[in-house]
C-alpha cells in the first residue's frame, strides 16, 4: 500500500482534507459551522434537531426539511448551510433490473460513483464508495486502474446515502442497507469509514441498524480485528476469490502482504467474538478459479468458520480483456460442490451490468 494512502486509525483527520480546504463549503455535516450560524441567528436548537431528523431519517425533501426552521431563519440558514456536499453529475437507470448509477463530483472536483440496488417489496440497498480510485489494483476491477487514489471524507461518504434517499422519495422508498462495496478499499480510509459508519448508526443522523451496514475488504487483518471490536453487530465481507496464494496474488496484488494463513487466523479471531457470520465473496473466472477441485480447496480453507459464501459472476471490463466469466452451468456446479461440504451458498446475479454499475465496473466515467 502506498504510504500516501495509508490509514492512521488513531486520528479522525482525513488524509485528503488538506487539498480540499480551499474548496470547502459549509454543510449540515460541519457541526462547528452549523453552531456558528445558530449562535449568530440565535436559533432554537430544537428546530435544527427537527430539520436534521426530517432530512436524514424522516424521508422528507430538502425543501420540507428547511420548513422545520422558524420563518425568520429559513432563508439565512439555507444561504449559509447546504444539506449536501457532493454535486450530482449524472444519474443512469438500468433498463432491466432496477439498478441506478449515480456519478457525483466532490468539492475537490473529483468524480465518484454510487449504486442504488432495488429489491422486491421496497428493500433498497446502496453501494457507497469510500475512495476515488483504489490502490489495491485487483485485476478484475475497473476502479483499481484509476489514479491517483484519494480518500473521501466521512461527510462525502454519508452524503451518498442522503442524496440517494432524496432521489428515492418519489418511489416511496428509503435506503435500508448500506454496503461499502463501491470504489475503494474501505480499510485504506479506515478513520473516515469508521466516522461515517457511526453517523449511519447514530440516532442523531441516519439511525440505521448496525446489522444493515457492511464493509467489504480484500482482507487487511489488523483493520478487520479493529472493526469487529468497534462494530460487533456489523458484518464483514471478505473478497477472497482464491485460496491458492500465488493465484490470489495474481488477482489481488496486495495479497502478498497478507498471506492466506494470516487471513485465516484473523477470521478465526473474529469468529471467536459475538459477531455476525462473515460474507465470503468469490468471483468466478473462467478456467482460472472455477474448477471443482478449487471449490474443495475453498471449503477446506473455510471449514470451521461461520461464513456465508457469495459466488459472483465476472463483469467484463476493458482493462482486463484476458478475463472472462464462468458459464452459468459451471457456477451452479461450483455452488453445489460447496453445499455438499455443508456451506450456505448464494449464486449472485449482477444488477446494473447494462449501465456499467455492476461489481467491478465502477470507473467514474461521466458518459453513459
């Protein structure tokens, strides 16, 4: 991992905050700025509390949320404090499966993507990004080919959720689940992801259940252990993709730093705690990691651990033309072999493939 993108988990300072300062706009996420305006206007703090509640938890529009302020304060506060910090550049809706790809611009002028996934009966998940680009450089992921890599601030992470909720008002939906599976390795931006997660859980902000927020990592042992201590009710997803060390390193170069025996030991430590089952993400690549003997090896590696295995189809990206997807029949056979070993397995289908919003396809492109 490049030292410029390393995580200092002992501080809440955003490593990328320094180059954002001149572009900074006061928003509802800046408590000091909000308090300064409140004092200058001598505003009732309960009105601000109601505004925040209606906007972040009540499913109200921005205009409706501002109505919680007393009439003399509304215009002045609205001019001083914005309710969002990202600018929505593009919205693209899938024509086949209910996915939506959102492209945002940060105050620093960088582009970052978010994906809304709709399921039946109103269940809605948002896939948020924690970085612009990703230093992990997985061979099968378009995000890993983006440079430079920049950490998002906690406000920029949770604002993806808030703006998604604004778009969902017309559908009478709300974000129910938040997964850190967008652009970036969350544990390379650990302090801001932690701060964002606390905001998502806080009754003063989004009030989401801890069980409905999930972080996906390629497997950074120390950060995984810290996370399981700090958020014992929030599940972890681990991008495994192979239990052969050499093959895994070829797919995920950073795996050289975190060999499989260390990862297995870390998973055992997490399993000893009162934590939810770990989600194992396994991307199936044709003639690479999809043979039945590799399913047997995966089962052997995971034996004794509380896990749920997700088998994920590969979504083609231009940067990796040498990779191809495992045929459906082979995916089914791979899943059956794992079930024979006693594991719970889900064979996923990719939402948003037609709009470049499926797993591995996020590349922060402005054109549709």
